């Protein structure tokens, strides 16, 4: 496993060296780093990808997801909003936005995200459950 990880990382470094202006290479490297639990390094690679390719959904979505995992809500919410703007019909991005808003105790934002998600995917039971929880939390003033 370790040898495979090292080989994959070397491959990513080589790809970046061959095309340092290609943002997608940094996103791929960041995804690998996330899988290895190297979150800080992954965040830096996602940010580099976004600098090079600001419209790269994969990079924006990946960094938003990483910030949600790290519970960095003030950073996660605008990134998730941006991912949704880049791909308005992405149910994955809407799930991420709902989770980021929830984490920041923005129940209205979470409700809006889950409602929009359910318009696109009415059978999504997880979204339905999260929507109900967000509504309940808003009613209780939490």
C-alpha cells in the first residue's frame, strides 16, 4: 500500500511538473492527499487548482468538502455556494451546501439547499431527513 501511495504521489508530481499551469492536475493530487488524510496539503493543492482554473467544479467542490470535513464552516459555506453556482443541478453540491449551512447553524440556508435538492431529486431520503431536522432546529431556535 505504501509503495502504491508513493508511486501515485510521484506520478502526480510528474504530471504537475509537465504542465504546471493545468489546474486539474492539482485537483487530482489534492484528491489523493485527502484519501491519505493529508488534509492541509490537500487544501493547498485545491487552492492552487482554483487559482489556475477558477471555474473548476471539481476543485471548488473538493475544497468545500474538505472544509466541511474539517468543520471550517465559515470557509465551507461560500465554497459550497460557489460549487452550486458552477453546477446548479448538482445534488452532491447541494448536499454539501446543506451540510455546511447546518454546521454553521444557518438553518434557513440548510432548508433552502435541501428544498432545492428535493426539487431535483424527490426520492432523496437523506435530503428529506436533513430538511426535517433543519426545520425542527429552526423552530426550536437553535
